[in-house]
C-alpha cells in the first residue's frame, strides 16, 4: 500500500514548464520509438551494435556508482541488487560490473529477446571487479515486471520512459504503469534512477503529475551528467 500523497522535489524551477506534448525527450520525436516492432528490427539482427544513446557508458556508470555509494547498502559494502530496465545494447551494465567494488546482483531486462541475448553474450566475456558479482539477462515488459515486491536497491532507466512517452495514444497510461511497477519492486531506501536529456522543469513536473495520479508519496532530485557538449540528467526517485 502506497503512502498518502506528499510530493517532495529538489532543485525545481517551474518557470519554463510547457505543454504535455512538449514533455517528450528532446532530439528524437518519433512515434516509432514507442513501438516494439522498431526495437525488434534493431535488436533481432545478425550484427547488433552497442549503442549508448544519451552519454558514454562509462560516464553513466560512474554517476550510478556515485549514487549507490550514498545508499545504506553502498555505504556498508553489502550486496547491491540492481535492475537495468530497457537495457538495450548499452555498455552501461558492462561498466557497472567492471567498476563497482561491492558485490553486484545485476539483472538486465528488455522486451526484445535479441537485446537480452546480446547483453548476456557481452557480459559473459567480461571480467568482474568483484568476484561475488552476478548477472542475469531476461525478457520482460517494464509495465508488468516479473519480480516480487521490495526486490531491488537500484533500478536504472536509460531512456525507457522517454520511449514510452512517444506513444501518442497510451503515453500517460504506460508512464504510470512503469512508475508503479518500479516503485513496487524497489526496496526501502532504494532509488529509481532515470537518465534522460529532458529538462528538469519538464521531467519533474511530469513526475509530480504521475505521483498525483497514482497516489504515491515520493521525492525527486537530479544532477547533471557531464558529457561533451550534450546536456543530460540523472533523476533520482525514492519513497
């Protein structure tokens, strides 16, 4: 049962909030990015390439590791359970396994089997920073996650919500379903991290509206992800 509504935000300015139609992430503005057929075409091919859409994989991984170090499980050096939703063919999971000093139980999830297979093949060839770390790559839908409540310390979303917001008919419904599911499987004290190039004025307003619709009390903060001439952000959602 979610707590009564109480939305807390940090670093927020609403002076530039625009309409719902302008909330989709900048750059790509294509309905096809919300369609499974598009991603199936990308990932179910013999020669799938690694793609990190928003920032270099090592940069994102460094930001995620820094955030983990602020959590109680990170400070204690105990096992970290991390879910990468919509993992695609990003190298972020690889960098996390190679750089996180704590034992990491990593799950990579994508709704296209080809992406999960690609991640499994790449990670099988990697060397682990911590020999107790493990990984699993599975197929699933972020709107109906196949996990029990209170499972993960960290959930990482690198543009998956952005893609759902491209759907002109079901954007809000899919957005609500994804947030509900992610918060359901998040452990107490855990965090949902969203990597996106959407401006904080827009993304935080969007999340506030989601929290209001699903009747959940949550806190949102953000930091800028340093890239070479391209602006993107990491938003941290916690209960």
